[in-house]
């Protein structure tokens, strides 16, 4: 495996889940594998979980992880081909990515969308420029349209809590937010959940339809109460509109999940990738209650990253 940027196949997904669960039991099992290897973790946007879990994962494999907060500490990058750089940008991505490619064995990148240029975002332009010019294996730490390490951790968590159920009912429910939020987590969660063969229902107010490239095969239900019935897992996430690109069309607080919403799904576990805005996206009652898997998901981020780095190391 040279790139980890998206869901590839159910076989590879299961292989990564199994490897992650093995590392969860024996974190230092492959301590010798990464000796003498370096991963560069390049952040164009903030992070808590992704940054720290990837560093721990690398250390567990004996690798060195070097973090660069490119947005705060690096030169302002020019992404456009053939640009005349007479404005704010200082270094071209061709040069920066080439240099990073010569320093590291694996490059890991976080590059959020602009939410203003839909064409560039849906083609993952910025992330793609790093892949194009670094010339080494690349791991996505969240791109404009996908967050595969989060999704792998989510699938590990679903497998752990499925109680042997082969095809659990999974519901992805939109939640209110005050900011325009990217689609990456929701897209990726849908892509991986469907890819792993689960039964996925997506519920949101009208106008919040996600990119069909990620949701084909899911049931779309605008009635949240109906969607949530008999759910095994409820994944809560805000995203901005995709068709009316990057817009906030609703802040309807009745979409925020509470115990009342789950009266017809007694078994449902509640998931969120974090960070979460409490009592806006998800109630304290849900986050602090027995249904919540949010801390388990965050813990599994370590083993998801470790499985991916290990697979790339070969
Ligand atoms: N879930 C997630 O990616 O968290 P961070 O943004 O803190 O890395």
C-alpha cells in the first residue's frame, strides 16, 4: 500500500481493522518495523486527535514522527500551477512537497476545504498537489472531502460493539452547528460504512444532501424519528450544504440528539468524531451517558493510524 486516502475494498478494510485490533492488544508488537523511518505530519489546519494519535502510532512502530503546523509555522504556500508569485504566497507546493518528500519515508497531510471553491474542493486539489509533488507514500489526515483515518477508527469501534451482528443498522444524523463545517467526516463515514457492508440510513433536513459519490446505496430519510428507529449505531455530525455549497441552511435545535430521540432504539450506541460542541450538536445527556462511544472512537484513532503506517511500511 502506497497511499491511504480513501476506502479501497472490504477486504483491505477488514485487514486494517484486524491489524488495528491486534495492535490494540499489543501496541509494541512491531516496534522494530519502523526503526530508522520517519513520518512527516503536515497540518494546514488545527487538530488534537489526529496529530497526537498519529504520533503515538508512529512511536509504537519505532518510527520518528515530525509535526509541522504549516498554517502557523511554515511559509505561505502557492498551490496554482504557473502562478506569478507576486502576492502573499512565498513558496510553491512543487518545491515544498519535493523537499518534504526527500526528508521523510511517509508524508501525512491535513488539508481542509475552502468551502468557497466547490470545484477545487471536490477534486481534493490541495491534498492532490502534495501527493503529486512529494513522490513518497501519503496518508490523509483529513482532506477536503475525506477523513479515512477517522472512518477506519469508526469501523473498528462498530465492529467492537456490534455484538456479532453481521449487518448492524447504522444511522448518520445531521446535527445543528453555528459554523459552516466540511463534508469530509460524513462523506468518509458513509463511504466506509457502505463499503464494509453495513445498512446505512442518512437523515438530515432537506437541502443537506451529501455528494452522491459517497452516499449511493444508503437510504436517505428526511424524518429523523423514522430514520432512528431500531438503530444499532447513531453517528452524529454536522455538515454544511453541498448543493448550495458551504451554506448553513438550518440551525434547527430539534435535530440535536437527546435520549428522547432514541426511545425507539433501545440498543443504539452514539458516535461522534470529536471535537463536539456540547448542547448544540449533541446533548451532555448523550455524551456522558452509557450509549456514548466517543472516547472509544478517539482511542481507536491510535490503532487505526498504527495499522495504516504498518501496512505502508510493508
Ligand atoms: N476527529 C478528529 O479528526 O479530531 P481532530 O480534528 O482533533 O484531529
